C-alpha cells in the first residue's frame, strides 16, 4: 500500500502558489514540492495529487491519498469528474490538470481520505510547509495551464 499526503497553497487566489507531497511505501519516504509565479489554490491542490501519483513507478498499485481538498476528493467521489469527462471538460476550470489527473488515476486502485487542514495531522502539516516554502522560492515556475485561461 502506498500512501500519498498532499497539500496546495497560494498566496492570493490567484497569486504565487505551491504544492507539497509526501509519499510513503513500506519504510521509504519521498517529499516533492514546486512553486509557481501565478496560480490558484485549487490548481495546486489538484497538481499535488497528480505529481504524487505520477511519482509511482509501477502501475496497478493500491494507493491511499490523504488530502484536505474537498475540491479534488468530491470531484471523484461524487462523480463530477465522470460528467466533466463526458462533456469534454467544456467550460470547466483546470481542464488541463483534470485531463492529466484522469490519465494517471486510471493506472492505480485509489482511495481518497479527506482530512481537515491545519488540524495537527503530521504529514498534512509537512505538505503545507513544503507548499508554502515552494511558493516563496526565488525560482518559481510558470503555471502555463493557468496563464492559458486568463
């Protein structure tokens, strides 16, 4: 079982932002993060999940994702994503990331667990630290997907 803890953060919405990911498998642990010049909180929350899933090297894994993002979790659990797929994501914000998510989501058996943010969950707090630190970096990436929508 692989666990992925995620968090995204933006200073302003839109504003500088970042994501943080902690992957755990048996006794191994990996942290990932990146910051962006201009983005939104929802994009960073979704991107954190995508990057975590893309970091898994073998297809067909059992994965539990812990996130404080109802945006991401409810899109999957409530069937919104399937509706968006059927409509070709017409008019949907973050379509670029949702398409990327769908591609990697299908490769594993995924369970989502919502956790309350900033409530003392150690790994979620660590992801938040990674996201905030990345958003304050002097070397911020460009979120081209976001820029293409404005």
